[in-house]
């Protein structure tokens, strides 16, 4: 895990509840499910992401001396409880969807079975980690679906919500099928390919635009992509054509240009024509500027000759649906199924599994949410990933997750593959699960 | 700065541009403004926040040996450039709006004057830091305006976008007038008051709801707030009334209850009546569950007897406006004003100041954006905060920033104080500034 973590990155009530469990000696095994209650109206499916960081968090969970001192000094916790926290570790079992798996409302993407205090404490950060990457992967994959065969690059760092969001967005985008990111640290920490062009400021700092192009091209060992919309897009494209022979003499090839403002489709057509007529047929055109899957689809639908897109703000903040209704709920304690019945927020109890049915050629038909001990037809999706606090396998490579995503996309029903949220994908609730819920409700009355 | 930072948390193009500046010996002074191009349609004003973290970032800027090795190995950078980065530091000047200052479109909230490579490199992270806290402070203050005299607590950690967002949201919310946060680490790192109630899981883990209430109350040294909507809200309130005498005998007072689901206004009225009739007149009612300033205003408008609110997801992701169009643009290089003219994205050149005019009783009238050497009537807002890379003052206390925000709110025109975005607050562009822009445009043709 590249990001500094702290066990105190949690909600206060987790600690006051732990103090209660400690005082009441409530240490029996608890089963918690992490799931999304409803999909955003704009999403037909979600992609599970963030498991790697979640497992790393669980594996490293502990209180430092400084944190224990702070807990003592804050005056809310008694000495025997704080002393008990000194050796607190996560020793539970985790089952989860592999990263990159498509999923739907009410389907657990992660299940924790652990002594109640352990399973409780980790709620806030587990949601925080799985929520964000799942949110972003589910947005990024829509861009991937909208732009088949195009180069997609994450440009979102600056308006992602903080440092960790910027880093984890780069990871979520890449596993969803993006070619890479502009965020350098994500390249260093995750091995993600890093892309970049140039900013308007470099152009502005030169008195002549063509001088800026030449200086920038000369300073880069590899091929360069030049930004041509600072003053007059088509004029800049013509300058580039004029400059190309001199650059070629110096052994510098122009890989492409970037357009970042104005009528992108119109500019792309004009620029393509200018470049082609000037012999720069190989130079690619990259679009950027407030793009998302919808805008990309519109540009491609009118035949705008873009070879790729830089997607930033709308991606890394998932602006059309900036949060998911992701929760983590107790489903069993001390061997007894439990059910929250708050209005509009009731949950399905017990130890569950998701069974996914497909056609012979692999296209998804429907899912069934069932009790683990009442198997249904189809492939079970939740897989064991941690036992007694130990990971069962080394971290999965990002390339393996990328392959899984591509397989998933091929298997999606046509409406989902077309980025449509309707008709909703069918998720059945198995009879045994409905009966268990009804039984709990009867006992509560 | 409590959060691990890295100079490589930047966009690749900053580094390739730096290599260009290094090769071309472009080291003259550059002036960059950081500002918001347009306010979101839902916002009448924004609150500047995040300066403390931005200055800390600038003050600590350097490349570690590991980072330099990675840059060498990635194959894009030549040895003399990487060697030059070894001693790279930020030695520039910064002027900024004090945190908690209200501001509007096109007004610089931070200005950097530094040798071009330094001023360039810091763009991505400066936006990343100032964007998020400004976004959240500007959302939080709307909740503060909507709920005068009510206790407001940040509950948003779990669905904030990552760890840093969760921490910095707690800070931004607190400086805007929230009473505190549920995020424990924000208490430890920023000294923000920490609040908490209990989760449904603690109730569910007990066979009887009243046992859960009693165990939880008994385990907390102070007063407790109990969550009463897990099964039947009014029934739980009555259980609490029945339980209160026994708790009082043990010296435990019930501070209040929390409602998290269903028709919050209706439940609050019923629960208030039950608590009052049961002698628990002092017990407060806290509301939570998908709240924001609009929902809070609706609840208070119908007279729902809430004493406070926990505000989470919609606050820490600012869901109605999850990003700001915040940019950082070159306005002068080597003593010469510069202007980007990209379609729809033209900027105001030169070294600028904001002048704010108020009535005699302090109510804001209008702002004027002008050149620094062409002063206008009113109070200049940008203040020097860093010279030659050194901070001019120690970090401002959060309480001082909180006071500034409260003063600002008193001074807002009535429409802005009522959370209305119309009519827009007037920001004039001074004649001298318009003439400078026109002059640059003429020279470019």
C-alpha cells in the first residue's frame, strides 16, 4: 500500500462501540457485507475495485503508541480498553469479488467474518477505499465503452478530491481499460504507463508559438504531442507543418497534437486536413477539456477524427454520480442472522453468495443472491481472499485485472455495453434468503 | 502538514516542460494566478480554503533520491536535468486570500511569483489542494447558513474520495462553522472536536434493543447519543424513556437520540413528544441520512424539532457541484504580461489585486479586479503570505479562520446569505486591466 494509513482514519462511533463490546465481552464472530444499496440512475452496472488496498489496510491494522496516547488523552476511553487496543489486529476472514468484476445493487462485493470488534472497526475505511475506486472504475469503463480502439488517458489529478483520490483514480482508470495516466506518482507507485503533452503556459512564456513548439520538441528524447489551441488552432497546425521538416532534420518526430477548447469536432476536422496536406499523416489528434463518456460518444458519432482523449475532472470526481450508496452491514452475530429494518434501508441477512448465470456463449443472463448453503445455478462470484488475517494470494497484477474487465465487457448484455441503465439487469433474491428475512421479522414482533 | 506528500504528485507534462525550460535556460520570473473561471450554477459565492496545506507543500518541495532514480529510469529525462532537480526548491513569493474569505469568479485566490520552472511544477498539486478544501468549505457554509444555531457535524468520511479528502473535508467543514467531525484522525491531526453516536450494527448485535442502549450508555464515560431507528423509531424512544431512570441511578445521562431514516420531520415530532412526556426534555434530537443544506432547510421550515444534524456524503463529495472550474494560469513572464486566448478560456493578464467595496455597516457592495499598480476604491484582499520561499507568519489557527468566516457571512448581501445564486455578486474588471488585455491581443495579431 503506497499511501500512509492510520487506524484512526475511522468514525468516532466505531471506537465507542468497540469500548462497549470490550466492556460487555462481545467478541463472538460477526458477518458484515459491503454492498451498494441502489445504483445511481446513470449507471447500469458497477465494476468492483479497491480490493488490493482494502486487504492491505486489513493486514496492517494496528494502533501506534502515539495513537494510543491520543486516545487516552482525549478522555473518552478507559485505560483497560486502551490497553486492550495495544495488541489489536485483524484476524478475520474475507471473501470478495475479484477486482474488475461487474456487479449490481444489493450484491456484496466484500464480506468480513471476524470477532465483532475487529469487523466493526474497519467499516469506515473499508467503505472509503472500496467506494472510491469502485466509483471511478465504474465511470472509467463507460469511457472505454464509448471509445472503442481509442487511446484514453487520465488527466484528472488536479481536480480529484485530494492526493489519495488522484492516485487511486489513476489505478481505477487503468484497470478499467485506460491506456494510462498523467499522474507521475501513479506511474512510480503502481507501474501505470504515464502520458503527457504540454500546457498553455509553456506556449505563453515564449514570444512566438512556433519557438515554443520547437524548444519543447527539442528537449524531449521521444516523440512529442503539442498543444495547439492557445491562440488560433488552425494557424498553430499550419505552423507545425512548416516546422516539421526542420524538426525531422534534427531527428525529432511529431507524435501528435492536442486540442483543448472550442468546437472540438470542427477543429479536429480542420486540423486533420491541415496535417494530412502537410505530410503529417502519422500525427495523432488527442482531445481534452471537460470530456466524459457522453461527450466522447458525441464527438465520435459526428466522425470527429480523434485518435484519443484525455479525460480529467468529470472522470476523477465522477461528476454525474459522485458517490455510491455503498454500505457495510451486520448480517449475522454469534451464529444468528441479523437484519436491519430501518425504513427504506432493510438488509438481507445471513452468509450469502452471488450466483451468475450466462448463456453458452458467455453473455450474462441474471444473478441470484442466495444463502451460501443454498447454492443456485450459475457461477459463484465471491471468492476467499483472506483467512485468519492472512492473504491467500499475492496482489493480483493490474494487467490480470485489465484482462478480466475486458472479458466482462464482452459478456455484458447489449444495453449495458451501450452504456444504457435500462432495462435493469435482473438480480433475483433466492427463496431461502427471503424466508430467512421473513423469519427474523416474525421473531422481532 | 499531516499528509504524506510527494513532488511527483504532479502531471507528467510539468516535468517535460521543466526539462524544456532547463534546456532553454528559461528561468525568468513568472506570475501565475490560481482562480475559478465560473462558479457552479448552484453557488452564489465560494469560500477560500486550503492555503495552509498549500504553503506547507511549497515549503517542503524537494525530490528524494528514490524519486530522482525513478525519473532517470523512466527514460524520459536527461542526466543533466535530473541532476539539476537534486537541489530544486521553491524560492518564490506567494500572495493569497486568507482562508475563509468569500470570493467570486475570475478572482485570484493565490498568486505565485517565482522562476518559471518552480512556478510551473507546483500547478497540479496547488490546484488539487486548494480545489478540494475550497469546494467543501463552500458547500459546508451553505449548511451553516441553512441551520442557524444548530449543531452541525461532519459524518462524511466513508464516502469522501479517499483518505486525504476525508481529513481535509473535516478541516474545511470545521473552518466553515461546523461544530466538529466524526473522523477521529482529524481530531488528532487538526485538533477538531470529534463527535459520534452509534451504528445500527451495535443494536443488531444485541437480541434486545434496550440492552444495546444500556450497554452502550454504561460503557461511555460521558453523555451518550443513542440511535433509535433500527427497527421502530417511536417504540425505541419509549424504550429509552423506560430505561432512563435506571441509567440515572447509575449516574448516566442520555444526551440525545439520532434519527437516520424514514420521514425525519414526522419522526422528530413524535420522538420529541415521547421524550418530553417521559421527562427527557433535555435530550436532543440529531438528524442524519442523505442530508444537505436544502434538506435541512426543508426540515427546519416545517418546524421539525431537530437540535442538530450529521451531514455526510452530500457534503464531503459536494454532490450537487462536485468540482470547481479552478485553474492556474500564466499572467506574466520575464516582466511581460501574457494572455491565454483559447476559445471560452481567455484570461486576464498581469499582476492583479482584488478590491472589495462595502457599505458603512460592512455589507459587501462589489469587487473590482484590477492591476496591482492601479489601485481601486475598497479593501485589497490578496495578502503576502510567502517571500523567497519562506512563510511570513506561522499557520493561522482554525478558530481565527472560523471567526473570519462568521464575519464574512454577516457581511454577505441578503441573497447570498439566503443561499441564492441570483442575482450574481458584481465583480468589475478595472479599465486598466481591460486595456492591458486589449493591448496584448493587438500585439499578437
